[in-house]
């Protein structure tokens, strides 16, 4: 089917290139294996150090625990004991019994700040005199003599004959700068 001439210069060049690539691959493979072996050795050394440190820590803890139990056994119990009170059950005081004085007294409270003085009652203030409010008046209809005079109507200024217009003062609330009244 395919007829190849393995002895041709093109085939020789391809074979040489293939052998170079294969040699580079094998060299990289060997280098990586040696790196892995080196890392494995380093890891084994680190693990050995950790195991040794763990063993030393266990020995230290065991020695410490044995020393604590030995020191606890060596200490004798203290000769001092707390004073004991007599336990008495009482169902109330009877007239024929006299109360027994307690051996223990209640502690006195520590001295602190004195209690605050009581707040005095508010002093009533004299009422201020106010003017009487005007009486409400109801109006039904309009009479000329009852009404207040109407405010004067503001007239628009006339254009001056000089050809120039005077800028109008706008006092509208929309701030648009335009006059909506003409």
C-alpha cells in the first residue's frame, strides 16, 4: 500500500529528528525521576525528625505526669480544718426557747457613696397673663364697608423707547429662568 524508502535523505532526516526528540524525552524523564527520588529522601528525613520530636514530647509528658502524681502523694493533708457549725432544725420560735447566739456574724456592708438626697417637689410657677384671644366672627356675605382694601395690583413695566429692554426681575418659583406670564 505505502511504499517508503527508508534510506532516502528525507527519511533519514526525519529519523534523526525523532531520535533527538526521544533522547531529550528520556533525559527529562531521568532528571524528573532523580528529582522525585531526591524529594522522597528529603521527605523521609523530615518525617524522621518529626517522629523523633513526637517521641521526645511523649516521654516529657509521661515524666511530667509521673512527677505530678508523685508530688501530690508526697504532700500531707493540711492539719487545719474549717470550724464546724452545729446543724439544728428549727420549726419556728417558741416562747419557752431562747434564741441561740450565732457563732458567725453577718458581715458589715462596705462603706460606699451616701444615698442621693431626695428630689424636691417642683415649685409652681406663677401663671403668666395672656391677652384674650379675639372672639371668632362669622360672616355671611360681603359688605363693602366690612372688607379690608385689596392690595394694589402690580403692573408690568412698559418697554422703554430706547431700543434696549430692561432685564425683568423674575420671582417665579420654578427657577427655569423663563417667564411664563406675558
